[in-house]
């Protein structure tokens, strides 16, 4: 008669232990769900710099002078208002023509940062778009008349000095590049651009072979360019991201 009673007590003890174990697991899960990730603060502000490649070419090449100021302003977590302003003067020596072109240009558009930064990093891997406009003038230094039958030698070089003022061009750029923080607020970057000409005011007898800000024309209306930039970030304000629990995150 005692055996069934012992079994009943054992069953009660087992049920009580099972209840305690289940409560422990439930409390642990509740604790994990209530863990809040630390607040992350993101900085918003203005980044200003220069195109180091143009500055270096101005010192290295005798036939080139140029300066470009670059900048971007962070609008949202991913989007930046971006632009460039500059001037160029360059002497170009082709097979049959030598000319000097000089002018200013302005570009404005946006960049989209596709890079997810860790912790407090603020690097960019971005794509973007620009609308560019340029006003310039050029001077024809020398030229040679095309000779289809050079049996008696090439045509002589003719000095010209003819000037063409009031020229302009407009284009659209597709941009892809990176910006990396070298040390506190100081960035180095590189980008590549594909340009498409949408407007071009040029003389009837002298095509715009090179446009300040657009670079050399290829295949009629296309051009390419690249920038090496050095810039400094000026923080203006901060935004705190909304806290999320680990349970919700999962």
C-alpha cells in the first residue's frame, strides 16, 4: 500500500521541478527580449575639400592650370546633397590643331551611400548623379590644313590667334566612388564619372573638343572623368537612432 504513495510524492516533486525549470527559461527569454541595444548617434554636417588631382597637375604640367572645390551635405541617413565648382585652363596640342581653352564650371546633384558603417565609422561607398554647366572661351593658336594627298609633304603650320568667346555647355554625370576617413574628420576619396552632353554652344567651324569640367569629348556626346579628393567634415548636429531590442531585431 506504500508503493503507490511513494510514486505520487515522486510525481509531485518532478512536477514542481519541471515548473521551476520552465519559469527559469521563461524569465531568461523575457530578459533577453528586454535587452536594448545601445543608442547610436549619427553626425550630420558639411564636408568641404579639393580635387587633389587637378592641383597636382597644375604643378606638374606646364600646359594645365585647374582648381576644383568639392562639397557634400548630409540630408538623411543615406542621401547627400553634393556638388563641385572649379575652373580650368588647358592648352591642347592635337595632330593638326593647337588651342587654349579656359573657363569655369559648376555641378550639383546627390550621392547615395550604399555602405553600412560599423559603430561610429562614417565612410561612404556611393553612387550619384550631377547636372553640370560650363562657360568658357578658347583661342586657336596654330593649325594645319588637311591635305588628302601628301605626296609633296604635309601642309605648313599656320599661326592663328583667333579667339572664340561666350561658349557654353551642359551635361549630366553618373558618379561612383568612395570616401574613407583617414583620421578624425579628414577624408580621402576617389570617384569615376561618365558624362553625357545635353547642350553645347560652339563655333560653326571649330568644334568644342574639350570642355572645362566635362573633359575631352568621346563618341560625339560622351566623356569620362575622375577625381581624387581630400576633404574635411564639419559636424553641425547629431541624430540618435531609435533603440531596438534584440528580440525585435531578430
